[in-house]
């Protein structure tokens, strides 16, 4: 197979022309809204305030932002269309280049390397024709050889797609396995329900209520406002020594008021007190990436919403609504406007295991409780009243501790399975890039290195 050096401009030509949004010559033409990573084109009739280009049938259209991920296509429609200048449109010489070969090249490490090596200063924002067309690349001299490479890569893609579909299914089964363990635990079937002292959940709830009532009497806390439309939807059965309780019976529930945020808080990239936003709340754990901060003086001023001891964090609006994590940091943190806290009353922290409640709230039963008041609106939200109305089965502390220890063990098992599957996904992605690079450099493909790792994964369905 003979390769030759050519400039992309030898076989690809930009379709010239730039139009103002209200230019009469493009009025009434549909516009490319997006090209997804599979090359599917989506059209829109909505106007744009950005300058436009023209696209004709047979043109290769490339996204300047995501071309290396596959955001490109050949437009096959009969009518002319437009695209914003974030795209570029090209005609090509099919006697010199097989278009499918060129598409593979644009998704390969070779394209990225060529840009880095040949574009002075690199790419600042998006890829433009002035970056692509002057690039000198190596391609098979004969179209027939380009087609042979495409056929090999298509075959590999088919194998990898099959493998990746199986891996995605494995991840789904692992998520189902997690829920199966949680369901079993919340039904009282995961561990023994015997206690050494014979105490029940009802006894525990009575002790907690006494402590809460004393705090209210001493004016150390205010009585939580409850919803006027209390609901009870819990239908599953649990052991006789457990007791149904409201979240309000067990925790002080609050959030940062809107005026407190707007009048006092200025989020900064660094500072004294980290702030928990919705994006930092993940099931069970905190995501400490992209933290923002406030100063200590502001946190002290808004002390009711500070985080100083172990508690539950619940996203009540926006992305991740219903996610619940446990806060267990030693330093002082603070709430953002879209996260509520459920904090143990003073004096009852030792009476229960907070992680048990976190496990319940991320179970299918807990998710149903969280969403039982949620309305189907454009942006669903939870009020503090509806969070306080969540029903939770309360086992004796001894059983809570036993359940948490067992669930910790089982979740670690699921974590290990999930990590193994994701490692296989990464391997497949790296393999495709390796084979792409070698094929486009004229090296023999080592398809025997392909390991369809998904085939060796255990059948989780049996466990579920």
C-alpha cells in the first residue's frame, strides 16, 4: 500500500460565502441546529443572530467545535440550507479522496497531531477552514486502498459497538444489583433483626421526640413547618420492631433563604468556607470538584445554614434533584441555595446512624418518598415542608449499624464491578484510537489484540 503526502486543500475546497442573518438570499432556508457525534444532522427553522454560511447537497459539513468527536456529515438534502459560522462547508474531489476515509482521519489522533504540529500557536477556540485546508497529511495513493482501510475500520467499529453495548448493559445490571441490595435491606431481610437489649424502633423514636420537644421548649430550635397535604405511600412490609417516622421527627431540616443568598453571599474560587452546591452532592458522597467559597464572617452571619457536624444533604431543585449525600467533614462548610440539610438534633446524634438514612433515601423506596409531592413542572422542586414529610422506617440502632456495615460491604463489591466495566470501556476507546492511528499510517492492524472484555463479565442477572 503506497502512501503519499498531500495538502487537504488538494482534495477539499471551502464553499465560499458569508451571509448576515437577515440577508435576503438565505431567507426561508432551514438552518443546521446541530450535528451529533454519529453524524446525524438536525435542522431548525429558528432564526439566528450569528453570521451564516450556505450548504448545498453533497457538501461535507464540519463542526468547528466537535469535529474530532464525529460532528460532521455529508448533507444529502435536495434544498439548500444554512449553518452558523461555527460550521464550515466543503466540496471535495472523490477521485482523490474517499470521504469515509477522510472522516476517520478527522476522528483520529493523526488529525490532532497534525493540528498541533502545523498550526502556529495552536487552536484557540474552534477549528476553521484556515486551520484544516493547509494541513499536510499522508494518505494512500490509490482510492481502492483507502476503501480497504475503511472496510477494516468499519469491521472493528462494529465489534467495538457490540462490546460497548454489552458493557453498557453490564453497568445497568450493576445499578439494578445495588437497588436489589438496598431493597432487601429496607425490607429487613438483609441482616438479623434481633437486638441484644430488646429495644424497638418505637422506643428509639420516643427518645428522639423527647429530646426534640425539650429543645423546642428551651427555644434552641423552632418547630419545623409541615405540609398541609401530608402523604403516606409506603406499601412495603418491614419487621415488627421497626417504626415508621417522619424525617421531621428525626432531623432539623432547613435551607438557605433566597434573600440570604442575594443579600449576603458572594461565591469565590477560593476562600475560607467551602460551599456545597447541587453539583457537589452525589449519592452517599460529596463531589469536591469545582468548589466555591465564602468568607468566614458571612458563614457565621448565616449560621443556621452552616455545616459543622455530620448531616444529610439533599438537592431540592435543578439538576440532581433528590440526590442525597452525607456530610462528614471536620471543617466548617456552608449550604448553597439549591441544597437542604437534614441535621441531627443536639443530643440525639449518638442515637442513630446517619448513613442508614442515606441508604434508605437512595433506595427505590426512598426515591419514591422524596418524589411523592413532586409536581411535573418545567423545573420540579421540593419544599422543606415536603422533605420533612418523608416517611422512613426506623429500626433500632443496633440493627441500623448492622445494616450499614453489610451495605458498605455490598456497595464496595458493586463499586469494584463498575470500575472493572469502565476500565473495559476505556480500553475499547484506546484500542480504536490505536488502530486508527496505525491504519492511517499504513501499518498493519493488530485486530487480534481486540478483546471483547464484556464477554468475560459475570451474569449479574442471576444475583438480582
